[in-house]
C-alpha cells in the first residue's frame, strides 16, 4: 500500500515535468518575420577578375625558366575584390567590398546578407563590380512584387548572364 | 559568490528532500547524470527505428516522417514522441546535472577531470540534437538549418557560405541529406564516446538510474508522446519564409537570440560560456583533503581498499616489506579524494587493537583510525559522566557532507563527525556497543547523494554483513541504525524513533539503558 502511494506521488511529480516538455517544445510561437513582410537574401560567391592583368613574358624571361614552365603569360594570382551596392526603392540598404578568399587572395569573394522588407512592389537595384577599378560592370534593376512570406535571393551566375533574382 | 552558491545548493537539497517521500533512493534530482544516460539510450533506440523508415531525400523526407507518425496503433507517434521528447528531456537533465554539480562544488579539486570532460559533451549534445530537426525538412527545419548556417558562416572558415545551400531549390540536393544523416549518427556516437570518457575516472559510474526511475520516466514520456503527439510544420519551401513557427525552445532558443543580436554576439556568448565552464576547475576553490597514506608495515595487501575506492586512487603493488605480504596498497595522490572510504575498508582499522598508538594499513592524515578511537572513547566517557555512571549513550556518527548531527548532541546522545560514513569501520560500532553505548546511529547522505559516491552504500553493506569488513554477528542488529535523512527534522525524528525502540526493547528485556 505504501509502495502504491509512492507510485501515485511519482506520477503526480511527472505531470508538471511532462507539461514543461509539451509546452516548451512548441510554445510560444516565434515570429520569424512579421505579417506582411518578405525576406530578401543577397548571396553571392564569385571569383572576380584578376587585380593585375596578365603580361607577355619576354624571350629573355622565358629562357630563364625551366622548359616545362615557359608559359607565355605571367598572370598574378590575386583577384580584385567584389564591390556591391544593394538598393531598395532608391535607398541604399547594403554596400560592401568583399576581398577574395585565400592566402594568395585568389579565391572566391563571398557575401551573404539578409534583409526583411515589407511585402509589395519594390524597385530593387543591385550593382556589382568584379574588377580592380572602374564603374560597376554588372547592374540589375527590376521592379519586383513580393508577397508576404516570399523569400527572394539575389545571386550572381556568370553563365546565366550575371546578377539574378530567384525565388 | 561562494555564499550564494552554497545557499542555492541548500535550496536545491531542500527540493531534493521534498521528493524523497515519493522517490526515496530513486530521487531523480540525485540521479540526473544517470537519467541523462538513460534518456540517451531511449533517444538512440527510437532513432534507429525512425532511421529505418526515413527517406533521406529533399522530396521524400517530410513525407516519410509524416508516414512514420501515422503508423498504426499510435506506434509511430509513440516512437517519434519518445525520440523528440526524450532528447528535450536529455538536454534538460544534462543542464540540471551541470547546475547541481556546480552548486555542490564538484567543478574543482580531484573531480576536475569529470567536470572538464563533461563540458565538451554539451557541444556534442547540442550538435547531435539540433541536426535531428533538419531531417524532418519542415519549415522549422529550414529555419533552424539556415540560422545555424548563418551562424557558422560568420566565422568565414568555409570557402563558400554554408547558407548558400538553402537559397534555391536547385542548389539543395539529396546528398546534403546524406550529410545530415551522417552527422546525426556520427555526432551522437562521438557523444557516447565522450560520455564514456566523462565517467572513466570513477568506479562503478552511475550510468543506470534506479529501475523505478527508469521505468517511470519512460512511462511518462510514452504517455506524453501519445497524448501530445509531435507534429511537423508544413514542408520546407526555399522560396518562402515561415511567418510564425512553433519552435522547440529547448534546442532552438539560440536562433531567435542570434537574430535579436548578431551571429558575433551568439559566438561570443557561446565561447564565453564554454570558457567559463572550462576554467571553473582553475578558479573555483575546492575543499582540499589530504590523500590517504599507506602504512606498509600494517598493510597485508588484502585489496579491500583497492576494491572500495570510488575513484580508482588505490592500486596494488609489490609489497615494500616482502615478509608481510606479496602485495600492498599504493595511493595515487592525484586521484585520491581523501574521503577515507579506504580506511573504513581496511581490516586493520579496528579500535580493538591493544596498542595505545597504532597505524591502520591505510589512513587519512588528520583523521586516523587511532584518533577516531580516542574521540569515541572520550565521547563515551564524557557522556557517562554527564548522565551518570551507567552506560547507555546513543552514539550518532554523521557525515560532514550530510545533515549536521552536532545539534543532536546532549541528553544522552554523543555525536561524532566523519568525512564520509564510508570511513567508519564496522568494528567501531561493535566497540561503541561493547563500551556501553545503547545504540549506534549512522547518519549518511540520502540515497544517490553521497558526496563521495559509494560511502553510504559500502557502509550499509558492511553493517548488513554483505561486504567486508562486516559487522560481527554478536552485535545486536536492533542496536544499529542507518539513516538517510535529508533534513535535520527528519534525522531528529529518526533518532527519537530509534531511541524509543531501544527503550521499548530493553524495557521488555528488563534492562533500561540511560537513553
């Protein structure tokens, strides 16, 4: 009888513990974005042009190199940083100059930025420069209609024409 | 800081004591580490079942989890619920275990290894658990994996941001799910290996909770799984972002915290927490007890101290004095807790030795067996003088880590403190009774709360004759009592009950002790 009483007390003890598990495994609900908002993510991984252009080696220079290394051009490995500006409805919301990865600075320049915007129609402009100097050489300017909960991605794909908006 | 911690620990112990009525020796608050082990196995076994039916593809994962939940006779929801709620409970039990050990001052001293090896387990546990949510591939999974990726990407250690994998449907491939599965199996295996390392330095590690606790927790989780089934959110859609999510806060709390602050802030918080935990053995002041000392001339190499030491601090080596025995004990001071349980196990630790000054085969400096004898003799004489010439005092041996027995002294009661009741050789009980004590009450820590792990268990077994050195049969068992009382009130009540029983017994026998 005493054992039975103990078991009942144990069951009573488990009730609040299980209630805690049940409640906090699903409550309170978390608002990832507010109603009527959409998410825009700028996600680019791009190998920019070389910072310094290749140059032709002279005949003397080539002669000094081992026969198997006599490449006609000397191309410095370092790449230019990727410069980007991101504008929504005429307002600059993000700007960055991203250096290339790697010790030799010859890797991809990567950037990732998330931005919550109100749903609706927006004029989105992305400008990107992937060379050492000069004006922006990639520009994407579009009017986009974003529904609440839409997740738009801005990416760069050279084989598909450069900057692109994807959902 | 120390005062606050001690007050908090006292409050924790008071809470533990409240549960004693329902659970007794299976008090869950005193078996949190073992409970975490048990929950790990629940989660592991149910995870294997879920894996059998899981479709590890982008298109099929969500559907397969829904199909598992719909398995007949609520079996699917039971298994899925045990897996999810079990992991929630394991995280909670682990954090509670960490808090209790810190409050108890177990982060430093000879326990440093157990503490330090436990800290990385928190990382492995979290990494194991959070990856499980991604396999469901619902909106919650997408939110969690993107948040985790954005957090990891802040380090800039990967050639491309991990989060880019989740920016378009085209970039998400089934192979990524294979990676998820691989890490969700591999990291728990690493966690299990780490758990084995965590308990490596202790003898008989508490990796199994008492049966009643194991069955009770499993039953409670089973009922919860069936009554409140785990449900998936709508399937993940990379072109959409969920507006509101029913997050599992046990695991996902860091995500909203990161978005409320920044990935850098979350990294700083996580690394600072880990650094503080890892530094705890260095900065925390722990009670430093002198390690046990072996007297080769008195050690016959019986090996009882070797068997009984809870921390593997005693080893047996060739005897320094070959004539005495082929082997003798040797103490590793780095592992020794100084608890004296080895002295309680030594057959030479007996107060019946005729020498005025003697050494035990293994002894604790400052708490030598010969000093314990002198203390007991003096206490018995003092009490005899105080209450008359007839014997009959009640001797109460108390543990320094348990309920303080000092307030019970007086009125025919003598109290003596031990580092751990495990250092009490049973022959002292016989000695006290032979010297006229009406009875001996040994007040140790409540079940599962022994500060030196096995002291109370060994003492009970020795007094019951189930372990060497045992209490000899000529000592009437009704004159010996063991108490697990967790509060002063409970101990006093047990003492009064014992006293009343003794008076009753001896009244019926015609002899009334002065108790």
